C-alpha cells in the first residue's frame, strides 16, 4: 500500500508538473506572440519611414532639376531689361540706327525664345488687375479711364520659372479719382 501511495504521489506530482509546464508554455507563447506583433509593427513603421524618405528624396531631386537655373536666370534678367529699354529709347524711324535696332530686336528675340525653352516666363500685366503675389506696386495714379487697382504702367516685367516667382513685375496701379469739390465760384 505504501508503494501505491508513492506511485499516486508521483502521478500527482507529474500531473502538477505537466500542468505547471503547460501554464509556463502558454505564458511563454503569449510573450512570444506579443514580441512578434511588436516586431511586425516596427517593421511596418520602418518600411513606411523608408518609403517617405525615398519619396522626399525624389521630390528634392525633381525640384533641384526644375529650379537649378533659378540663380542663373535671375542674373540674365537685367540684360533682357537693358535690351528692352534700348529698344524703347531708340527711334524706330531713324534710318541711321535701324541696323542696330534690328540687331537688338533679334538678340532680344533669341534671348526670349531661349528663356521659354527653359520654362522662364515673363509677367507683363499691363491692363490686368493688380496681383500682390506677382506684382510690386511702385506708385499709385488716379485714373478715370480704368478700374481702380488695375495696372496702368509696367516699369519692369516680372518673371517666373516653372510657375515659381523669380522676380515680381514693378508696376503703377490705378486708383479712383478723388471727388472734385465745388469751387468757391460755383458755391456763390
């Protein structure tokens, strides 16, 4: 009978040991599943970060290609302004300077065609409504002929490169004429 009690005790110990081992295994599996879920989440985050970095790098390269000429184009604008000013100030009817005018006109046209090829566009807003983003008001002038806040005169054309403002147009903007007050003679 003592042998039977020993065997029963051993069986109970073995069952408790296997139950304890089963609980330990279940807890260990739970911990490992949580670690796996954390690792999978971290891997997804790293992949998303990598994709964002790649997309930002591609955008930076695209912008660098698109606006690489910005400084160079800005340095060329005074030359174009000088050619245009030379044409404005010379008399087209003067036969003695006609060949020079034609040379300036051809040079200016070549310059303008080259700038267009590189998406550099002139902003010449004469007669258009004033736009504070693209125009810089140098003065205001009363005018009854055009609507208030319209561009009356362009001192200097503006330019944009690939849609980005390179230089604003310098303009004179119209304003409504001041009301005329009756003179002393009219009041009497």
